[in-house]
C-alpha cells in the first residue's frame, strides 16, 4: 500500500466518504491502481480549483 502520510480519517474526509469504512473498503487495490486513482483525483481537484 502506498504510504501517503495521512490517516484514513483524513483521507476519507478529503474524498468525501461518509465513513472510514468506505475508504478502507478500497484500500486493497493494487499500488499501481491506487497511483492512477490518486493522479485522477489530483487532476479533478486541480480542475475544480481552477473553475
């Protein structure tokens, strides 16, 4: 798993998950998939910040 330096609670809040359980449910993904997901989330947040 990729270590981001943030707690699951912080990640869940940032992603808008209702509970940490939802975040944990997806933590089993392969590291490459998690990196792709993180890149897409970053891009989406950057686009949202620009608008």
